[in-house]
C-alpha cells in the first residue's frame, strides 16, 4: 500500500477510514437493492392490504432462502404481471432488466425460467388466505343504508379459457363439438360478490359440465346470518332458497322453472302485483343435483313473495318479469325497493367484465392446472386491491364508489407504478404520489345514463379468416379469402 503521509512513515490514512469494501460486497449490496425495489413498487400501494406475515420466508424448504426471487418478491412480481396490460412473464423480467440498467448493475438474463420456477413454489393456500384477507378488508366499509343496512351478496357465473395443453384438457376439456387440437380448455367459475363494495368474497371453479348451482352450493359458508342472496333465474331453486333460509339468509331471485301464481291462488295480496304465496317441496328424482337424504331434510313448503316487475324503460329485452323473495314484510321491504335492488344485479356482469376484459383474465396463460388455479387467485387478489383503492379514493373525493371507473383506476395505477419505483423516495413524497393517484382515479366519474338501451351486439366485424376445423399440421389453407374453408389434404 502506498504511503500517502511521507512525514509519518508507516502511518496510513486508510486505517482511519472504514475498511474498503470488496467487489463482491459491492455487488451484493447492489443486488440487495435490486431485490428490494424492482418488484415492490406495486407493493408501495397495495402492501397495506396484504398481510406481511403471509409473505415472510418459510422456516425450511421452498421459499425459505433470501434470493432474488424470494417469496415476497415472487408474490409482488406475479401481482405486477397480472396488472400489466401485456400480462406475460417476460414483462416481469424486462422490468428487472430495466431497473438493473438504471442502477448500473449487470443486466440479468432474459430467461423466465427462474421466475416461473419461483411461481410454482408459491403456496396456493397462502394465496387463498390473502384473497380472504382482501375481501374482509373491503367488508369493513361503513354501512350504506341499503335494505336496512343488510349485506347483499350477488352471485353469477362466467367462463374462461386457457392454453391447449394435455394437463389442462384433462381437467377442463374443450367443448365436444370441436375436434382435438382445434379448441381450447374452458373452465366455469361461479363467484360471490358484495353488491355495494364489489369485493369478490369467494369462488369455485369447475369444467364445462359443472352447472353454476353445484358450484354455488360449495360457497354457502360465505353467507352470514342477515345477508341477502341476489341472483338471476339460473339460481331459482327450492333447494337453495330453503337451505339459505335455515341459515338466516334471505333470497331475491328471478322466477324460473315454475308458473307464476295468480292472485286467486295466493294467500294474501300485499299490494299491486305483490302476492304472498307458498311453494311445495318438489318431487325427488334421480336427475337432481342433490341426494335423496338432502331432499328429505327440506321443509314441506316455504312462504315467498311473488312480485311482478314491469320495466318502464323502452329498449330493454324484457318488459315484464317476476321476482320471488323470502323478504315477506311489505312495509319494511317495499316492492319498488326490491325491484330497484334486482336492477342493481346487473353490476355483477360489470364486475366480471372488469376482471375478464379490463384486467385480461378472459384468456389465461399458465400451462398446468396447478398454475392456472394460482393465476386465477392472483387476478382476484389484484381485483380486490384495486376495489379497495377505488373506495379510499372515492372517500377522499366525497364520491359514491359506484361512479368511480375501474378501468380508469387501473390505467392510473399502471402509469403511477414506475414513479413509485424509486430507491430514495421519502415518506412524504410517497404520500404525495399516492394522493395524486387517488385524484387521478376520481377526476372523471362515470356518467350516469339510466334507461339507456345497449343491445348485446357487436358493431365491428371480425376478419374474414377461416376457422380451424382440423389440427394445424393436417390443415391446408385456401388462398382465396372470400372463399375461406378448411380442407384436409
């Protein structure tokens, strides 16, 4: 070592300073910084909704070591992936590479193998616990006065598709009318949402043969005494209405599979088009979706209200329909209020549109059933977190959360995310950024246009490409686009 103090031989200023760091130590510090901030920028917004205790490293085994794709980093990376407009695994790696480039660190490999392997190690039960926590946080909102401050749970089903792999086809096979290699696996999801907050409370996933009712019955534990079950005619079932009434849960559903009771056959006329009626227990048959023992436990009859609803707005597909409900008190629950409640049932279709179309869950990306289930869970966790942000933003702006745009909120979050990705950001600056994020989410409320007719049709025509009616390696393409037809050589 060169002596920099010639007046004091053997005395080195370096000995008075901190010990020089080795190149290995400097690299380790840079990698620690990379692990700390490259994935958690989205966590700066959502971490107060996610319990930290569930993201701690395991005591032993998978996800126990602190490495680049640790348990916490992998979770935030997966959450960031489902929130991105692209939604691919490569998007996560590109974020990591760009952050490393900005910090002057060696850019990691473009391979997604390490990240995808880390995702498989995330525990599905841990993700389910996080989803339950996000739903519980949303249910802590103040009461809104709807139907005497009773919680309304709206239920519906939807379908999703996924990559065509043998494993996925075995669990969720494609429709039988499609030849092998010409379709995609399809799954059926039945979910329960809070009508007021939009929170996803529970869900069940099945294949194309799974009807919504059996999937719904697996979620009865979601309901608490005093809740109200709201659904369309697909859920009009004596079995479900009677069993939920035993739990102290009232039902409001559209009449289906039964003839409306006339006023002469009713027990009492409660008002115009408002009748008190009785349903007899249906005769058991082997084709029913429940056992004979479960049928025998049903009451012999249930008392219901039948309300005829006339749609006053022009342009609606249905002009009249019937509602049946176990809310028998006409003074406490007027027929007009129940009709307005059922009109809000359409919100569940918008909830699914937010998840499938806006967030992109309509077509999943994972290749195995195990990862498909985790991907669905991550989408639902992200959805609930955005709903919570919307509620907080609406509360600060003194707005009704129903007029805050989900798509606008997601767009704002995607564009604010890079600005939160700063290593030296202060608490005050982070608070300012999140406050401006809330302002951006609420500055353009949704215009309310009640009674607007929106037919279920598409204006934009699809491209004139032929359909795949045989496996790709067997199919021969006809070159004339105006006469497209698949043929086999």
